C-alpha cells in the first residue's frame, strides 16, 4: 500500500488481479444460496456515458453486497447488438454494421473493465452473432408450431425515417420510440406473435411480483393490456333502400357486432359507428351516394396521414344511409362511419351513446344527433324528465346510476342492468358477455438487414415452409445494399433469397424481413445461464438453479415494451417445459436518469455541440450551473438540464472521468448523489467530494494499518469513548445493511462518511493507542472498508490487503459483510414526556430517529397514559419531535 492514493495504479492492479483469479465467475455447483443480479444489457450503438454508468454501478454494488453476504452471485453482461442504430450508422457512414458494432463492443467492454464492474465475462453474449440468433429463430419456429406465430396483411405503424415497421408499443403516442419522429400507417404483410393469448395471464401473474416491482410500472402494464369487461352486442343491418341497384347479395340482412362495457346504456344508442374499412362499408360502398363515398375515402386517406400526436384530431363522420335495429328497443338507428373508430381495435364498430360517453357526446353535438338520456344519478336525480332535458345537457353523464327510458330495466341500477342485459342478449342469440383487451398481437417483422432473419421459406408449390431446425441458424450475408428505401436490404442479396424448398427441393425464396430486436432482449437473461449450448437456448436444469432473476435493474423507459415481452416469452417457455415459473424478474428497480448540461446559443436558442473543455460553466454558491461562456469567442450560452445523451451533446464520458478522478470516485458519486430511483444531476464538484472521501479513508488506513496488527482479538475492558466508537460502528453496519436490503444505496454512503468522521476524531497517534482503542479502531476500520467495497471496490481491496496482510483479495479471502450486534446497534434512547391536556402523565423511551407518527402511537398505547384517555374523545395529539407528546381529550 502506497502512502498516497493513486487511483489509476490501484485500479489497474486489482482489475488485473480479479481477471487472473476469475473471482467474479459464478459456479454452477456452488452450494451457497444463489443470487441472480442483472442490469439491462446495453445497446453498443455508441460509447458509454455517465448516464449508463449509474445503471451498472447500482447493479455492481448490489452484486458485491450479496457476495459478501454469502451468496453465489451470477452477474453477467452482453450486448443488445442488433437493430436500427447500427443500420442507420452504416447507411450514414458507409460502413458495415457488423464492423461498426464489433468496434463499439470492444470499446464499451474496455470501459466496463476500467470501471471495475464485477461481471462474469465467461458468459458474455451478443445478439448479432449466429450462435445467439440461432435461438431467436429456434424460438420463432417453436411458436409457429404452437400457432403463436402467424403472418397477415395488416395496417401497421411505419417509421418513414427508419424505414421500418413498429409495434404498437414502439409507436406509442404516434412517435417512433427510437428516432422520435411521427409514424404513419401502411398496409404490409408481416409476422405476428400471439401475445394476446397470454393477456389474462400477464394480468393475473402480476400478483406474484407486487411488492417487488414499483406500482407505477405495474399500472403502466395493466393499462397497456387494457382489460375491459363487457358484452358483445349484434345490431341487425336492414336491407338498404337506395335508388341505385345494389350489388348481388347487397340486399341481404347482416349484422354489426360491437363491444361495450356499458350495456346498461343500450337504450341510449343514437347510431352505430363503424370504421371506414368495416365490411359493412366495403360490401355496400357502391350503393352510397357520391358525397358519402367521397367522405369515406377522405376518412381512409386521413388515417394514413401523419398527424401531430399531441393534438386530438377533429372527429369526422358520415351518415351512410344504412340502418340497423337495436334488438333491445326495436328502434331503427343510422349507421355512420367516423375517423375515431379503427378497424384494428375491437370489432371495428362502436355503439354511440352520447348522453353517457364524452366522445360520443362531442360527435353528436357536432352533427346534431339526438342525445337520449337513459342513466340518471342514483339518489334524487337532478334530471326530473329526461326527454325534456336532452337539449339542456352540457356534458355527458358517464357515471353509473339508475336506468330510465330503458323498457323493463327502467328503475334498476347499472350493476343490475349490466348483468341482466348481457344474459338477455345471450338467451336471445344477439350477444354475449365478453372480455376484451387493448393489447394487440406483437408485430415482429422489420425491414432491416441488421437483425435475425425470420426462418421461413416461400415455395410456389408448398406455400410457407419453416426452415428445418438442423439448418439453423439462417445466417445474414456479409453485407447488403442498405439504401434506406423501405424494402428489406436482404431482398437485394440473391444468394440469400434464393434457396431450395426443404419439402420439394424446387426453387424457393427466403423471408427477407428480420425480427424485431425486442425478440433478442426478451430471453437474453436465460442465455447467460448456458451461453455455449449449441443444441438448446439453455439447459432447463441450469435454469432451474438460477432463475427467476432475483434483481433486475434498468430504466423506466422499458416499463412497457421490453418487460411485457420478456414476461410473455417466459410464459411461452414455461408452456414449452423450459422453465417452471411464471415471472422472469422477482424484483425490479428502475433507476432515475442522469441529466447533463446542454448548451444553447443565447441568441438563436439552438443546441450547440461543444466539448466540455471549450465551455466555462458559471455556477451559483451551491455549485449549480447557471450560465456558461464559450472559451473560443467569449459568447454567452444558455444552459439546460436534459437526459444525458450523445445525441444531445451532453454525454459525459467515463473515460475522461476515470482518467481524472478514478472509477471508484465516479461510482461513489453516482450512487451517493441521489436516491437510485431519482434523477441525478451531473456535477463535477460532487465527484471531487467523492474523491476526498476515499482519500480520507485511505489516509487513515495508511496511518493505522501497522499499529492495528497489535489489536487484541477479543474485546478488552472499554472506556466510554471506545465504547462510543463501537456503538457508532455497529449502528453504521445496521443502517447500511438495512438500506442495502431496501435498495436505498445513497444513504449508506452518508453513513460510511459519518463513521469515517468518527474515526477522524481520534487524536491519539496510532503507536500510542492502548488496547481498547486499537480494538475499537480495528473493528471500525475493517467494517468501514468492507462496507465500502460495493461502492469503491479497488480502493477497498487495497486497504483490505494492508489491514490483513493478504493480497488474495476480499472475496478470495472469504471476507464477509460485517454483522452488527443488536445491543451495540441500538440508538441512544431519550425520555419523551407524555402529557394529557397539558399535565405530565407518563414517559416513553424513544430515539432521535423515532418519527412523529411512531411517537404518537407509542403515547396512545402507553398504559399509564391510557388511564387518562380511555373512555374519552381524543381531540388531537400534538407531537414536538424529541421533546414531548400532548394528548388533548374531552
């Protein structure tokens, strides 16, 4: 151990030692309890910045903690290396995406190693390599065999910038999840996975992860799945009576099926509204007037046009002239078509109930349609005569209530009517109770080169033929002409496209679309378990040992897409017999983003891309950047905080930070600066504070490590001062342990700093310390170093070696996370007076950390206090923290 702290030297030393001893490799045969710690795998679409480092530092701190607590920890890493970023870079820079990706992987891997992240590199995977995507294809074929993969013509989300299809999740809000541009609609033949077959399971199984996942994430998933309990109702379509001669079959009665969650409003239907592509419209299109046909064509064109997702489009509709019969009331009602009804959702038709639905109310007002009121408030209705008050209705009444003007159901509650009406429709053959979901099947076709080829073949004689398993993987060619035209680049590679049919051996064609990259990330965490298996994605018996994942860590931006797909994939694998559980991730932590300073031109407001060396920040007294000056020409810059990103020019690279401050300091700052789930504002002043903390501990170890070799093995008789240090040590151990178990990773650093300060208050020279001081200091500093290891592992290793005289390393020495003694870990107790109406009646023991709520509960439960409060009304309880509690009664 050198006298001075040189992070670059220490970190390089221990990174090499860890690699040589293979200390982070998980052992399949280890009998210790397992802990699978996982961060979301990175896209190698560029180099790491400090926003990424936060995610991986969180996972590594937890992995170190669990190892020190006696767990056999699996902590792997790999690369989500297929997809649009590499392909776009290839088009832009005229490079091969394979070369571009591999170069990025080399650099990011080196960044991870310089950060000292404790990965088991023997399990490294990469989605773009054939040994991995072979099993993307294997899974696709298995799903095809089970009827879960199918192809159809579909109106899909299309990104005109990335020139590819997007799933509903990837186009949420009308915006491409990757490039941020608005999407449009196209009719495309593409492959789908039947995730809707698992909709109910995806909802029901959430009970297994409640408590382990944040409620807001579970809510986002529930909302996306969108379960609706209701009923299907058939409206009979009457034979049209147009002046034009209808086409053959056009005069036959037919029906329009709608789904509704409010069958209790059925008597308030003023129209059936269908999508412009609905079969009723298609079958009768030639019978409509020229004006109506023009309106329908306009609606269809508008649906294909790019619109602003932040603006609610104006509701446009047309009365087709067709009529339908409401089987409940017998009333004839018009059939309209409108732009707000989509063929891709539900049945492509809805019943319009304007008095009790906000959207329908707006539509009815615009087109002067009747607004019959059929639900009123359940107690003393404000609507005395509904028929006379329709014109006075200012907004839809959407709550449940009591039915009026609803035939035999008038006077019944909505709950009663919903149940009885669904039964009535079923008994009479024009409806049934039903459950629907907002969730749609997952479109997995992408018109990209840089993805896993879909393993299907098209033969003129045999039709669609799966690639035989023994021919997997279907490998990508070395290159393809990536012109960005929208057609898959693979279609332009004859040696890839042209193939013999596996059945008849006649000439055939390969599928040229590739799989959505979310396929890669839906099961990658299982491949880590058995990454070199050539026959199966992984051996089930190995999965039985390691999965489900105990702790998953990643950004909230994947709360819907990735996590939903991964949950679906796990359930499919369960049904295939590969795993025996329902949910892949027991606990989930969504870390907050790191925001950096982005500079804008003061005059134009446009983002300016400058290096940190070219900009001189101007800070307030708290270190916050409030302005900046461009060193080159002295011009003023505006400053804004945005999510750290290379595309925004505000990404702080860990390479520079490590070179200046060391990786341990970077990790300590990222974990200490804010709770892990909160946003973190990058601040150079903060990382300097982390450096000073590590240096302070390091200097203390250097001064004391020789003297501590004489520390007694057992506790001698202690003075009050030494016992006070022991109490601080054990209180710190308890606090850090409790916080780690709650994944509160910033507060342990504060606790370690407090313990370091307590050690710093020892004024005696090490060589003059007596036995009790040596014992207390030895216990404190050894505990401090071991608890620091999850945050600053290199410095901790160096200090541990000095304290123990062993260069084997913390984990190879079988060192354990320190355990606290309950008696010593108790906080100093204070007496809190309990008053009743201002008179002292009792006292309770509490600590400085006891909350107001806890003090109130303790006071009310106190036996002496209850002698004066039982049988009386407690008006209020006044708590003065750490001073007194006054219970006011009468």
